[in-house]
C-alpha cells in the first residue's frame, strides 16, 4: 500500500464543494483537504506529497508512503495514534507498551522496539509533529487536535528524517490558520459512558495576522470492571487538548507561524487474563481462575488509578523566499512531557498462593522529559536540479523512577485477598526501587538533490543524499533495588547515512524506481538494568524497488514496492526477575552479533468505478529473522529473539459511497483490517490471535441551517463485529499459574453532531 491514496473528490452539489470521505490506508496527500475531482468518471485526483520536504506528485515520488487525511481519520474514528493500532496501514504497527496504554510502541516494516519506555533509550521510528521530532514514547497517545494529515514514510529515512528513523517516520501535520472566518463544533456520545466535544475556530486575517484555536475533550469509561470499590476500571481514558496557532505574513515572501499546544491524557491499563492453567503448577487459590474469553470483570478488585500524561510545546516556523527558486525555512521547538504510569493490570494472574503473603504487583513509574530542537533548511528548485540542505540540533534531558510494591495480601486459606493499608506496608525495598537521569545531544548536517539529465526525453531522475550525525548520550542510574547507587555511562557516535534513488518514467502513467538507503538508531543504557549496562547503536540498510501506475483513464491505481533490509547490531531486550525477594523485573539490552534480514512486499490498489463510489485495498507481506543474541540472565547462552508485533501477512480493505439526496449528502464508509498472528515479546515463541476488525461510519452531511451554517449527523462504530482476539499472548514469560494474554477492545460505537460555519 505504498503508492495509492485516500483522496478527496469535489462534487458540484447545491453550489457547494463536498469533500468525499475516502478510506485508509492512504497514500494520498492533498495540499488542501477539499481538493477534489468534479466527477468520479474523471478518474482519481492528482495527489501532491511533501515526503521529500517539498511538494511533488505522489505517483512520481520514489518513496513508499501512506497518508491518512482528515477525512480518513474521521471515517475510522481515529482520535489518537493508538487508534491506528487496528492495522489500518498494514506496514505500520502500533501497540501499547505491554499493558500500559500510557506509552505506545511504534514500528514499521518489522522494525519494532520492545522497550523504548525510558529516558536513556530511543525509539526505532521517528515521530514528528509539524516537523518536530518527539523524543519519548510517553505522550504519543494524547488526543489528536485538528489534523490535516498523518504521513507514514516506510523504510529507513536516514537523510531527511534522520533522527533514529531506522524503521521509518510518522509525520503528523496540523491544519494551519486560513485567515478566513470558520467555526466547527462537534458533540458526541459513545458507549461505556463516553463523550466527545470539539471546537475549532479560524479568525479573519488582521494586519497580516491569522489565528486558529483548537480544543478537544473526550473520555470513555473502562470496559473491564474493577470490583474494588472506589477504584478505576480497566481500559478507560480521558483526553483533553488545546492548540493555539498564529500565522504572520509581514511580506509576500515571508511568513512566521507560532503554535502552542497542551494536552492531558489519563488512562488505565489493559487487563491481563489467565488463558489456561499450567499443568505443572502447584495447587493455587480458588480465586485464580482461567478467563479464556474477554473478561467483563477482573477476578479480584485491585487498587488502580489513572496514569496521567501532560505534554506541552512551543513551535516557531519561519519561511522566507530568498530568491526565485531558493527558499529558507527554520523550525524551532521546545517541548515537555510529564508522565505517571500506574499498572495493576496483572491482578492475581501471576500470583501463587502463600498463606498471609503479600500479593498483586503494582507497577508505579514516573517520567519527566524536556527537549529543544532547531532545524534550518535551504531548498532550491530549477528546471533540472532540485535540492535541499540543512542543519539540525537536538537536546534532551529526562529522568525516571519506578517502584513495584504488592498491593494486596492473601488470607490464611487463599479464599480472599485484602488491600494493604498502604503500599509501603510489608515491602522489601523503599521507594523508589530504581531512578535515573539521562541526557542526549545530537548534531546533524544533511543534503539531498534530484537531477533530471537532458537524456531519454527527461524521463530519468537520479537522487543522491547523505546525512552526517553526531550523537552524544550520558546518564546516571542512582537508585538500584531501593539503595543509592552511582552507575554512569557516557558515549558518543558519529555516523554518515547515504541514500541513492534511480527513477524512470516508463510512460506518463507508469513510473518505476530503485532505492538504496541506510539509517541508524543511537545507543544508550537501560535504566531497568541493575548496573546501567550500555549498548551500542543499531543500523539498517535497505534496497527497495517500486512500481507506480495509473490506468483505466485514471480511474484505477496499482502501486507495488518490494524491499530487503539488512539489520545490524540489533538492540535486543532480555528480562528476568533478578533480585530474590523483590517484585522487580529487570531488563538488560544487548547488541546481537551478526545481521538480521527483513524482506517484504507492499501492494496498494484504488478504484473509482462509479460516481461517488470508491474501493481500496492494501496488503503487506513482512518476514525476517534476527541473529542469535546472548542472554545475560542465562549464562550468556545464545537465544533466538523474534520480531515483535509484526504479522507475516496484513491487509486492509475499504469502501466508500456518497449519494446526493438533494440538499444533503449521504456518506457511508466501511473498512476491514486483517492480519496474521505475531509475537508480542522478543523471546516469545507463541503467536497472538489472528486479527479481523471492521469499522464503519454513516453520515448525513451538508444539511443547510441558514446563515451559512451546515450540520452533519453521524453514527460510527469501531470493531463493529465485536471480535475477540488476544493481541498479546505469552507462554515464555508466563506466571507460574499459566500463560496469560491481553484481549483487544470490545465493540465501541457512538453518535456525533457537527455544525460548521
């Protein structure tokens, strides 16, 4: 699904332009959300993309990219990045960090980190908001505000998006002020006691200043009951966000955009269920029961509070047209993340009965991070040579601490558990169990250019780029097992990542390319270690070939990409409960010697067979093996790690139908997302369940209310068929009681009303 897109069609109805609602996974990137075609019989619209930091036609851009437009996100009821975990874009895999929904694991094309949930380690996929790299996996589940599009750039992005983009990059683009008055409000209700409210205001331009304000509030109760009175249920969320943007145009060739955003994200964890009994386990409490289907209530009520994430950020983007064909851009940003994580999702699943013993591990953690980044870009455009060059600086400081006390106590017979008077009663270690601080600094210089030589009727295009990066990282682990410590590390690395692409226009509608590129992820140290063991960077190099085509008089698109990736010095996690008498889980990260190999094929098809009717399908095949790695908890014996959260086969299908009712528009959308099983932990031999999730939306839009106001009424559902499936299953890391797993969310549904002026 690397080349076809979700696009907006414009139908001339009642003198107004109506944006067609089309489906994910998208390859389309429209410069404006209302770009459309007059009629589906005219074929698919031309798509403009900015994946190479400039506007280019999608079908002639030699890169594998998927894009979700604002309409796509609305159709699928995507309100945070976590909602894309249903497989809407098959090559993109998003999952919570274990049972915690307060941090997200993001991977592309099989390159998925298991544990980037700490300040001394980086993710494998670069997440960007309006050109700003986000350094932590915490905060990624916050509510999306008024989003123009989400671009997913697949494969290593070592040249233009070089900050730890070994798997690829996800670029979130917010809508800018328009300078024209506009108002959109939304009110919605949903099951599990949920609601949504939004307001988006564009103010008229004044003295060259345009202002846009966005606010959102949404919440949902938990879908698994926590029987303990006064405690939060499992699977609930409450998200609020605010963004203010000011665009200043003091001269025709100069603009400055300042934006401030702030968000609040409160969640409770998912619930781990005992899926089967371990036949070799000793007799246990009668309270420890198998729950082979998605539970409606936890076996035992436990203390449980919201994990709260608070983020805010400042952005200043300057654009200056220096001369004809020369543009300068500056992106300056400062951001902060404050995240608490309270995870009692295990309940008594991992609990072996011992008379009057403390039980039920409650994982408590905190992270604080702030970052500053500065990027300068210089872009040049001419008849035969287009180029971009730039400088990049990034500085980050973070700290974390964690504790894992027991929160309940068995009675003498195992027939009941009671809440401990306080979490510190009877604990072996004082608070915190571990604590660390970490710093990171990165400098980079990059350049990329595309030459179209005066041969072969200008059909040949050669792109060459490179990025030099200097990374420095240091940290201190000053609490270990509740005692003062002074484990330190300080490392720095230099790296040059090249990229070469050769593209050829076989005809006006058929384009082929071959691409070679590399990227790397900086090293660090694992703050869950007992001695702050450091690890080195990992790197990838990828060869990719692609085919992009339009046919049937532009009523159809077929795009295919195939890739092979060599994965070197892979950062592998091994975990164990190392310290006797504690509940602490220790993780050590090592670099696997040798090379891994990941291969895959991506196919994307879009059809517009009839006016107002579109079909799309995307498919991703991903397979690979990682090299043997030494497990430091097993006498350094070599073990076989696995690629996580990546099914071998994944697909997404969607259909959209728009019908003019005369004075209103009826719009229907349905999508189905399928995938095979995958491994949820690096050392896990068993697979999750196969996945089949259907989403749908039915809307009556463009209802005239007078004075230029229009209304929309919509019904929507995610997991429409209420499918039950275990998205994380573990036998290798099983409790003594038996294997456990986490089920997907049940069917959610709701109704929305929107009014636009």
